[in-house]
C-alpha cells in the first residue's frame, strides 16, 4: 500500500467510525476538532485500525499523538516494519 492509499484508507476509516464527513477530515485534524471523537470512540477507532492494518497500537502511542498525521506516520512505520520482517 503506498502512502496515498494509506492516507485515504485511514481518513475513510476515521470518517466511518466517527460518523464525520470525509471532506471535513485532514491529516492536520485532531480529536479536539470533533465532538464525536471522545475517549470511547478513540478506543473503537484504535481497535478498528489495529484490525484493518494488522498492527498493535499501545495506549502510550495514542497518548503522544497530536493529530491524524501522527497516526498516519505511526501506521506507516508499523506496516513498513512488518513488511520488512
């Protein structure tokens, strides 16, 4: 999966899970930008991303994220690491 495909898939998943219009979400968006993105939806979103990309995301990793771009970079690095093994 190339970066553009990964970005599009990530934004689609966020849109679907949080029930937010896709065109309102960008890599610069953060949880603070959406009332729909609360702690429970964050857990559901994390579980969905783990399943979709076959990765594990720790609580400490999610706590360090400032925006969706941080999440994108994390997924990109984890999927790249997995493909290199």
